[in-house]
C-alpha cells in the first residue's frame, strides 16, 4: 500500500484536479482491472486509447485517474492527474510504488536486432555460476534467482517489470539482466528504471511493420542509450556501423568490443567446429561450447559487460568456458545415422545469414546443407523475400514452409518469400506449407553426414495459426523423426 502523493512525486504533472492524498493498493492500465483503491493510467495504445474507458473505470469504483486528456464529466470525489505522457508516467509511478527496485539492483539492459536473448541469458548464467544471485527478463523465460517465471513479452510492461524486480530484491538478487526491445522503448516500458549499463549487439532489417522506417527503428534503439545517466556504462559492438551511432548522445561511459578491429574488449576465433570453438579474449585462449562469429560476439559482449560490472578478468574467463548455449539457439541434434539437425531462432535475414555462414565454415564439401525456413505472419513483409534469398544463397536445398502464420494465409507468405529467389535457383527450392511435413521431408532427403537447419522458431513450443496457438516444437519433431529411422 502506498500514498497517492508518494507515487506521483516523480512524474511531470500538467494539472491536478481534486487531489487529496489517499491509499493506493495497485496501479493498473487495463480498465477491466480498475476498482476502488487502484490508480488507473489511461494510455494511448497502438489500436486502443485507454482514455475511452475512463467513464467505465469510474463506474467500477476507481477514484484516481492519470491521463493525458481530462474527461468531460466527473464527480468531486474523482482525483485526476493530467500528464504529458501517460506511458512515461506509468513507468515512473510503478517504480515509486515498488520502492525503486532498479536502484537496489545492478540492472543491465541488452538491445539490438539479434543476440539479445543469448547475451542477456548468458550474463545471467555467468553471474549465477560465479556465486552471485541474479534475475533475468528474456524472450524465452524470466528468472528470479533460480525460480523460473514464464515470459509473455520480450520486455514486460512497466508494472510487471517493477513488481518482478521488487521480488528479485526480496529474493536477495544483486544483479538483473534484461532484453530491451525496440517496441518497449517506443512504448516507454522501461521509463523510470535506473540502468547500471546498456549493451548494443547489432541492428539489421526487422520490425519495420511497427516502426515504419529503418531510421525510426535505429532511433528507437538509440533512445535507450540517450537516457542513461553518467554513472552507467554503454557497451556497443564496434563491428556494427551503428554501434557508434548509439553512443552519440549518451552521458554514460563509452566502451566497445570487436572481433574484427580495435576495441576496448578484443577477441578472435582461433578454431571452430560443430562441438564448439576456441576463442582468444583479451589475450587468453578459451574453449567454448558455442559456434560462429555471432556467438563469439555475444560472448565478447558478455565478457565486456561483466568486466565493467567489476568482475575480475580471470574469474570471468573461467566462467565463460563453462557456459552452455541458450535453448533454441544453434541447438544441435544428431541421428544415429550421422545426420545433424540444427534448430535456431534465426527469424531475420541477417540472423539467417549468420547461422548459414557459420555452418558453411564448418561443414565439409561433401556435406549438404538443407534449410527449412518460413516467415512470420502479421509481421514485416519486406523481409520475406530477403529470408528466402539468404537461405538459397548459402544452402544446398531449401524448403520454404510456415513459421507462425498468425492471421495470414501461409501460402501467400511463402509465395512472397519465393519472390526473393532467382528463377535459376528455384530448382533447389521446395514449398511445403505444413511445417511438420517440411521438417520430415528435409530429414528424409538428408544423407548421413548432411546438416539440416530448421530456422525461425528455435525455443518456441507453439505454432500460431488463425489466432490459435497449437503445441509445436521443432526439436521434438526432429527427435521423433530421427528415432523412427
């Protein structure tokens, strides 16, 4: 329970109406949850404007409203706080309501197109393995210490974030690692949080269905670094040309990492194979269970961030060598007959290109690479032909199939993918709408020694078709098929 004046003390107030201090038992932005004792924050969403529901909220007994637009009618007992931006106010109020949990943790955010989940998750495991207690917000799962909490969004809403971080503090966590999505940044879900550090992995073509232009997408990522305070650190990938852009206006201490050039944290791949790779980081050789340039960059980011958090070099390097790949990220499954399936979350052109290039660096000339890939429905259609183009360019054979078609016709999505393939190369492309059958076909076509890449869904255990999520796990299906052989 908190006092109203206490939780609005940090927000930028335009106007106060009928404000008298009172007890607040919760902050809500879903009108269906509003009741007596709650504060309702009316936010303008992508599809729905919360201001429309203020009369309904008042009727349900809620007497405290935070909004950008004052309703036309209300009684004297209704307390109204008018603000410039409701979503920013929500974050600041949630932080105050839960006693500023981000101030009591060393909170590090990871943003970028690819590598967010791996980098944030590996930082969490690294710190936990070194004997410290940490929390995690990721696409795959959230953790409070060792307790797993299901993840519904890459970055949860501001109330959930602060509530969960408060639970982390109560559980004795000292650190928290968070994926910070571009959607969350635009929607101000991390407003009011105090970040000890921020990481930038890379930026490539993605989410243009939401952001509209690539420039807007970059600006969304950059806004995260613009808001850091001078006590924080900003760590970016020097091998991505937009790494320097992220640092242009930040007040934070600036650092970078690189595999290909100069960097504050420098690394290189010495040897790579499907079982792992030998890396050199800061002059020390390390064997890891990870494969590929993109994973080497993720590990270098983890190393740099942990050093900036104050951990000793030798301690971090030993802990790095003990880390294991994240679920659904270059996850390898082998058959008794000698076939290798790799399940990976790659769902952007650049991520798919990176995975295929990694496989091609390791596979032998006689080994075929058969790639099974689709593209998500109700998402950026511009990347669909690019996905197919990348798949065909680096693979021996390609099977285009469904990913999560959502409300769209999967055959239309596949036809849009095919547009990215030249007529000359279409001879090595099959289209099979049913994803299970596409995977089965790839496994049947493959010969002993061949590699089957199943891309796009990775850790996901469902397939969304026509608004319904059905159980579907690429890894389970591969294992079933391999066991039948």
